[in-house]
C-alpha cells in the first residue's frame, strides 16, 4: 500500500538507531506517526494558537482540524456574509508548520447559523443552500485541505438516517449531493463521512456500512469514513479494528477523527494508566488496518476539551494536562507509534565451568544461552582441548573429538533454544599437567 511506503526514511533510520521508549519520548508524535505511514492530528482552537499551546500544536501533530472554525455558523453567521478569520488562521498555521488540514465540517445538523435554522425553506431551497455552502467553503480552501468531513453525523443511534434539517427535508439524497458538490469544488481533497458511536460493530455502524455501500454503488465520491471515537475510560470497543477493516474492505479509507477518552474526575494515577492503555489500543487498531489514514485527537490538552462542558464531573480526556504537560496517554501514543525493535537473529553464547576435578579427571558443564530475540533451532559448540585433555563421556549433546578438536551438537530434545532461553550439556574428561578452560565457540545450526 502506498501510504506504507511514504515513510520518512531518514527519520526512521534515526529512530531505529536509538529504538525504544527513550527515543519514542523524544521524537515528536507527528514524526513517529509519519514513519509508520499514518498521521497523528489534533483539533485546535484558532484563538489559542500562540505561546505554549501553539508550540505543542505545531511540533507534535502532522494534521490539524479546526474544532469549530469551519462550521457553518462560524463561517456564515449572517446570510451572504462570510467570516473566514478563524478557519484561515488554522489553515495558515498548518501550512506554516508543514501540517495537513482535516476540514470539519461542511454539512452537519448542529452549529448551523440562526438565519438558516430559523428560516422557512422549501426542500429545493434547502438543497441549493447546502450545495452552495459546500461549493463556497470547499472552493475557498481548494487544494489546501487533505480530508474534508463532508457530511457529519448523518445517522440516528439505530443506524437509520437522522431526521435532521437535511435528512427530514431531503432524505438520504442530500448526502450524495453534498459529496458531489465537494468533489467539484476541490477535486484533490479526500471526502469523508464522519459519525460518532460507530466505532464498534453494532446497529449504528451497520447502518453506516450499508449507507457507504449504497453511496458507492451510486458512484458517489466517498473516499473515507471517519470514526469519531469519543470514548469512555476502559471501554475501547473490542471490535474497533474489525470494524475499521470491514469499511476498508468496501474500498474506502478510514480514520479516527475525534479521539478522546474521558474519565470521572479526579483523574487518579490508576485512571491515567488505564487511559494510556486505551489510547495505545486505539492507535494499534489504526496501525493494524492498512487503509487507516491516521488518528486525530479532539483537542490535545485538557484545557481545550469539550468534555467537562458536556459531561459534568468528567474530563481529563486528552493526552496533555491543563498545563500542557504530557500525560501517560501521550506516552501510550508515542510508544505505540515507535518503530518496533528490529528482531536480532538467534545468538548463541556459551560459558564453560569445571564442576569437579580430581587427579587425572574432571567434569565440565557447558551452558548455552540464546541472547537474540528470535529462536535458535540447533547449535554446535566447538573448542580445542588444551594439551593433555580428552573427553571420555558426554551427556545432553553428541560430542566427538578428533585429535584436540572437539565438536558438540544438540540432541533432538534440546535443539530449539527460544529467545533468552538456555540449555546445558556436560562431559567427563581426563587431564594432565594443568586443566585450563578452552575457548569455546557456539554457532547456530549444525
Ligand atoms: O469541540 C466542539 C466544541 O467546542 C463545541 O462546543 C461542540 C458543539 O457541538 O462541538 C464540538 O465538536 C464536535 C464535533 O464538531 C462533532 N463531533 C462531536 C464533537 C464534540 O461535541
């Protein structure tokens, strides 16, 4: 898959040389993500893009989403009068920091301007208002938006069409019209359908699945499906990965678009540890599905999260605390995105010990250890006997001796040596003069 190949090769090499948690902690999330072929994004608030907030937003994320500034009530508060200030600011900031933009959102039932919700419109008028809006907004940012959430939250909880302003007046056809208008206005943008509570396999995601299938069958230009993932601590759906995969198998990209993981306050160390594990498992699900484009967190700091306002008594849902300090969740993301430590082939190391010695005779034990990270299948130990030594009897290995050259090979039952595993064989021998330890070499195989 192409996205798997677009990896910052230099960066990957840099990370690999110092692989492990320490490098994951030091490398910005955006770089770790890029090296894994995904983006790691965040929703941001335009008015806060200064100081420490801007520093973190610019340094850590490869994609930004305006949390509110591209919504219809923000960009056209008065009919016919556009205000692009906040949206422009986020797009300019992203461009200045080499970031992508997920545009959010063109058609939604919420955060609509009062003149629109308060008006009385025929279905035909509504359709034209909607497509004109899509054309205006997607057209303004043509070529500068990576993904557009073209239609947001089209479904009711049971997976049927939400009876919104759009759904009630226009039926499902408004979705196709919105996507076609968006494609015409910005052909380069990937066009997404986005919803919440569709993360697990269930009635609502079944509805989304069927909807995407119908739209694709009609030739509607749906490129991707967004899964918001507003999750509750300890409740990452077990079916998340399978759910992403079934959509990907329809031939669309998938993305986690609004990830946050809320908890009841106060957030104890135990809760934050659970949250770390939860963030990691969401990231793992995306990494496991080739068509998962990336993960966006819905606000990167607890001081910029919608949760406390909407769920009284809950919060602490993002990877940074209120003071812009990374929480365990940050490490959970970083460690999951860090390159896997490359396997080192099985390595056989060997030690020799004389366990007893008497006049003319001795017993030795040879211990083998696999110090690699992959199993060893078979081993051979060789050494040269110092003058006067001779093996007379051996166990747990086949030992042969030609003049002073000794070879010991595994038996069937101790051939396999798992990573970090060890085994031993022994022998009795004769000696004269001194009885120094020989130099042993151990090689994999026979
Ligand atoms: O984060 C947004 C918050 O600031 C707004 O008050 C809220 C109003 O509905 O919308 C929030 O973002 C929503 C997003 O646009 C769509 N999915 C649900 C998000 C959380 O409500």
